[in-house]
C-alpha cells in the first residue's frame, strides 16, 4: 500500500517537473491529484479492511481461547467426577469388605455357639435295667453290686468357646493356677479341634510352670509338641520345656530341648532366647570312657 502511494507521488512529481504547455499541465495535475485521492481512498479502505481482519482474528482467537478454557474446565471436571466415583467405589468396597469380615466373624461365633449348644444338650437317658429273673440265683451276701457308670461331663448351657477360654485366661491372669488348669483342660475336652486348642494346651503348661509344678508343665509342653506339630506354639513349648528341665536340675535335657528348638526353628524369636539359655548352662559333661 505505501509503495504504490510513493510510486504515484514520484510519478506526479516527475510529471510536474517536466516542461509542459500550461493547459496540458493543468489537466495533468488534475489527473494526478485524482489518482492520488484514489490511492488514498484505496489505502484507507485497505487499512480499514486490515483493521477489521485483525479485529476478526482477535475475536476468533478469543473464542478459541474461551472454548479451550471451557474444554479444559470440562476435562478437569470430568477427571474430578471420575476420581470422585473411584473414591466412592473404593469406600463402598472397603465397607463391603468390612461387612464380609464382620459376617465371617459372626458366622464363626454362631458356629461355635451351635457347637456349644450341641455339647450342652443332655444325653439320652440310659436304657432301663433289665428285669430281674426270679429264677436266677441271688447274689452271694457281701458281693458288691456293679457301680453305675458316671454320667459324661456336660458343659454349662450358653458357655461358648470364647467365653470358656476367656474365663480360663482370667484365672491365669489372676494367678489362680488350679482353676486355670481346670478351665483350659475343660476347653480342650470340649473344643479340642478349634484353632485355639494349641493355645489352651500351652497355657496349661504355663499354669503348671507358674505354680512351680515343672514335671506337669513338661508333660503339658510335650502335648503341645506332639498334638499340634504345625501350630505356632511349638517353638515356645520347646523353650519353656527347656526352662522347666533346667529348674528340675536336668541341664542336659534342657540343653537338648533348646538345641532342638534352634535346629527346627532357625530365625524364630524363641531361637534367640534358646541360644541365650545355652550360654548360661554349664558345659555338657563328656561321655564316660
């Protein structure tokens, strides 16, 4: 645009500088002025068009930016909604799992309650004695009659495994060793197949041990080892058996129990305690020649 205007001005200046007749020069000037005005008008129109184009471009850019901001906000909102849905789903899943765990606990409790009730149901009465044959010879005087069989021990109605175990545990905590032994033995007779049976047998040994009855404690620990070989109480049973042997003045058997524990359960907490006890024991006597 500016180049055309400058070119037109230069042409006009050149024409004015050339020597022309007076009339021809006047017409030439008028023509040149008309061309200049036309060029100016065209320049103004082009400037207006350029300004309009710039304004339209700016408007389009603003619209694009606005749409982009809206899309970004919508995307963020979508992500936020999805995250909210995922969090809600995770919360619901956690609640469901908690309810499942609670239901499992209730089912286990009910199963044990049913087992307790089953054991509490009285046995059928024994068959009536056979009628005495009058023709049979009478028993000799002084001959003792056969004693009737003792009825089987019955569990108190409503006594669940948890309650029975907790009662025996309360006796253990209170130092009631005889009641503790009786309670855990009763638990073993009634619920010897439950998961806590090895714990009950171990606590029988603990009650005897705390009461200073080390021989009975060793017998209880041997039952843990023999009856529940896969239970988690076996390492402790070996360790406490070794302590009981040591208290009875039998260091060789105590050492054997500790060494068995170290061999069978490497890395266990009881292994470290067994090694400490071995260092405190007197050296083993050499075999006689």
